């Protein structure tokens, strides 16, 4: 007789416990496979969430940089326009606490601004920049509202007259219809009128002088009325 069949004939009763062992092993293997699958799914979900969080963070950094730029552009409207500074002198007056506060907030936001959104890689760093930009926006809004409320109210009547004279002179200095000599004289007189009243930022002076110099250098249109 075949040895295997002989063995089975003598030990047929082993089939039941062996079947139980095989079934238990199969169930154990199935549960282990399920656990491995769940771990792979969880790992994938974690990686996916991390990627989404990183993308969301960089999107927020971009939005913060845009908000930062928007406030800087509003400030440059004063920084590069001497007429606007004359109308709202508080915006350049470093004796005013609100002006000092917004300039300090600007420095802080500028210092925390990343060169690229990818430079901010932690939630703490993102929170710092977010808070700095929000503080800059708020401080500028408060200073601007106060400047528009006060206007030239901090000056005496003679000082306000000097400011009004400076405005007229600067219009002449920027008038292409005036002669070069008239523009140069008006600009120098305007600077004298403002001396001691408003400290013009260097950027304001450079922008104004560049504008006037460009007008002085521009070729005049031919006068067809001359004979």
C-alpha cells in the first residue's frame, strides 16, 4: 500500500486538529495582511495631508506677501509724493506716536518677510510673519486715519500759510509750461518754505528732483507762432 495512504489510514484523526491549525494560520495571515494594508493606507493619508498642509501654507504666505506689498504701495504714495506729504504731514512726522508705531511695524514685517514662500517651513515662523503683516496693516490704517483727520491742524496759522505757499511753488516746479529757470526757482523756494515744518524723506526728495530734472531735460515743442 502506498505509504502516504497507510499513514492517513492510521492517523486519520489528525485531520481535524490540523485543519483547525491551518484555518487559524490562514486567519492570522489574513488579519496581518489587513493590518499591513491599513498601515499603508494610513501612511498614504498622512503623507497626502502633509503635502496638502505644505501647499496650503505656501498659499497663505503668498497671500500675506500680497497684503504686505499692498500696504507698502500705500506708504509709497506718501513717500514719493511731496504734495501728499504736505497735505497730510503727520505721515512723515516721527514725533507722532502713531507714525512711529507704523514705521516700527513696517520694519518688523519687512524683516520677517521671506524671499520665497518656501522659506517658511514651520507653523511658528508662519504665525510670526502673519502677525507682523497684520500689525503693519493695522498700524498704517490707524496712522493714515489720524493724518487725514488732523491734516495741517498741528501747525500755526503762519506755518499753514507757508505750507500753502510750498504747494503752489511745487505746482510751478512741476509745470512743463514754466521755464526751466522758473521751475528751478520755485523748487528752491518750496524747499525753503518747508524747512523746519516737514522733514522730507530722502526718497521723496529724490523722486521730486528726478521728476523736475526730467522735465528740464525734455526737449521743448517747436513754437510755430514765431516768425
